[in-house]
């Protein structure tokens, strides 16, 4: 087995990035995926990353619900309509009175009270922010590597 020095690793990383002309380099170590571990859509995302041996940090909403600050950051990047999973069981079980007249603040309150309402996965990597599993978006961020 050949040993590589840090300078070798830096060279390899530079070479890989130099072949990615069409997109901004992404710090792979800073990729975070938020969601619920047992969600089918999450499994697709995990499989996609694992097949490409992409590293990521996973934050499970069930074990570590998002803070108000994090939700407000997301609401600064996307609308509450994009963040709420209105097709899921949690949404369908909500009383109609909770769904009427929603705005960013009331939607934030609902997501704090019911993290399962948040569409999954949420991906943050550098400047990239993707809601839901979107293979085309992932490819544009991380590259078109065969898996």
C-alpha cells in the first residue's frame, strides 16, 4: 500500500477541482443532510451519497430537531411552502385550523412543534441548499461521478 503525504492529497484535490470548471468547488467535509432516518426519500439520498462515497453529516430531526435559528435561516433561503411537506402524514393529521392563514412565522412555529412537517432531505453544502432529493441538483453540486 502506497502512503500519501498531505501535499499529495492537496495535489489530488487540486487536480480533481481543476476538472470541475463549470461549478464552484464544494467543501465535501461541510455537507450536512437533515431529515428523518427511516424516511424513504432519505434512503434515496443516503444511497446516492454512499454509492459515490461522498462524505456527509446526517442530522436526524427525531433526535435533534432544528432550532428556531436554523429554521429562520432556511426560511431566508426558501419559502415556507417549499419547506413544509404538505403531502406527508403529519400535515394531513394537522387540524385544518393550523393550516389556514399560514405565513413564515406560523409555519416556523408549526415546524418547531412538528419537525416531521419539514420536507426531506434538506441538504446544505457550502453555498448549496437543496430541499428534497434532487439527483440533478446533487450532480450539479458534487459532480457527475459514475456510481
